[in-house]
């Protein structure tokens, strides 16, 4: 939870000001900004190490759970964003970095929702929502098939 909170604070306070002249808390040469980056990178590395241990222990069973993919993806994206902000290594353009950061926030929110199962009063609701989403898979596939059918016809007509 500390990692997610730290990353969300970093994303919300640093990204909006990157394209502006900003000399506040998250200025590149400011000590608190540097400390938050260092702590976030260290926590990312520790979590990545735990994920690696799970991969080694569970082997192929690790890849059967979709939440493991989400976890690995958010760790890699968060590390990339932190390193890119610190070093400007790849010189990626700002709109792409903002979109990547918003995607990372969505993944963090999904993981936060998933971790809400640890709170006993919330576990029932989280499980109920997850089961409802799982039950909707066949409907969503059927719905997408119908929408794509009409979209193809509309594309051909235009």
C-alpha cells in the first residue's frame, strides 16, 4: 500500500508540471523530489524481487493468473517512468509519457481494488464484483461481435 500511495502522489504532483516552469515540491533538483524517486525506485525493485521469487517458486502456474500480468506490467511501467524522469534517457515526448503515466495509474487502481480483499469487510464485495465481471465475458464477446459487424458495414459504406 505504501508503494501505491507513493507512486500515485508522485504521478499526481510531478506529471502535470513537467511541461511548465515549476519550482515547487517536485522540482527536478529539489531534495524531497529526489528522495521520493529514490524510495519509489527501491520499493519497485523490492516488489520486482518478490515477483521474481514467485515466478521461480510457482513456475508456469504463476502465468495462469491475470493479476500477475497486471502486477509485472505496472512495476515495469513505473520503473520506466521513474528512470525516464530522472535521467531523460530515451528522450520520449511528453504526451506519450503523460499517457503512459495515466495507464500506470489505472493499473495501480486495479491492484488497489484487488488488494481490498485483504480487508475482511470489503472481501465479499470485491469477490462479488470479480465474479460478476467473469460472468459477463460471454456477453461482452457477443456484444463486441455485433458492434464490429455493424462497424465493418459502416466502414465499407463510407
